[in-house]
C-alpha cells in the first residue's frame, strides 16, 4: 500500500531544507487518500448490484471473468411452432424483455437463415445433434440449457437453447425453463440460492415470472456504460 512509503518519505524529509518538496509530497499523499476514499468496495453496493456481480461474474471463472452481453439485435427462430403454450410464453417474455435491454431489439424471425439464436422445444439428443454439438456433455443433467458464442471483445454473437419437453412434463416448469435459459443467454449466466423467487434461483422451481430484482439485473447489464469485456473490478468502480 502507498501509505508506508509516504510515511517513510516524510520522515526522511524532516531534515531537508527545501520545503517545496514537502509540499509536493503532501499533495501527492492527499491525492492518494482521496483516490482511496473514492474506490468502491462491493460490500458498499446496493443488494441488487451485489446480486448482479454474483450472476454476471461466475465464481468459478475467477476475478478475471468479463461481462458478456449482446450488442446487436437478438433474432430468434423457433423451428417447432406446434408447442402452442411455449410459443405464446416466448412471445410474452419478449414483450417483457424489450423495455429492459436498452437499445438492442429481441424478436422472432421466420427462418433459421435470418436468426442468430435458436429456441428448440424437444429432446436433448436432437438439440445436440442439430443445434449445439458442443453441449453434448451437459444436456444429460439439464432439462433446459443455453449455449452461446462470443467474439474476442466478449460480445455475444449467436447461440441456442432448448427446453426438454420429454423429461419435463409439467407445462409450468417448461415455461420456467424457457424464461430462465433465454434470460441467462443474454449474459446473466449463473444461478444462486440467494433469492427464492428469482429466475436465477439455483434450486428447482417452476417460477414463471421475473422478480423485481431480476428486472433490475437485466437493466443493469444492458446499461450503455456496461461494456462487453469489462472486469468485475471495472464494474464495481462504475457502480
């Protein structure tokens, strides 16, 4: 820390006659202390911002984790429109997301060639074979899953998700998986046990609504000041 260095410097300068150097050193010390007072500790943040840090920066990624988010429109294609309730639920979720994600748009398109995000309702094997071969080792224990790619600047470029309607028989639980995986694919990629009614709740739930804190997290991620590639420290300082 700078303080011991400055303390030692002050001690050595007691015997110097040039008071200008003492004044300069005092100024540097004052600036350093002001900077320390302005630095933000995560414990000083609001509960929502602390929750944001735990969701946007996964603990297993370490302190080097970076913000991942879309900076271009999310164009969604659903190959199976026969799942009436899930398709209707998707439309409802998109309506809820639109005012939360800032300048980008999120909407459905009518062909795979126009899409940069696929939403599949079906089974794990078809999802892996057709849409996300990289997810092969993860679908076995997940009845809902998303898979996204990002560029060298950590901006999400494309992806997919699925809801396993064979292993998940309850329609409300299917809707929950749809909402959770789609929301996490926006860049809020982790679960915690902190808020029981949050869409990011780690324990199994069939919650089909966003809590107030969920909406706040989505809004925080899509603030223009939050950029892809930002580190946890940079976001804390911004907050």
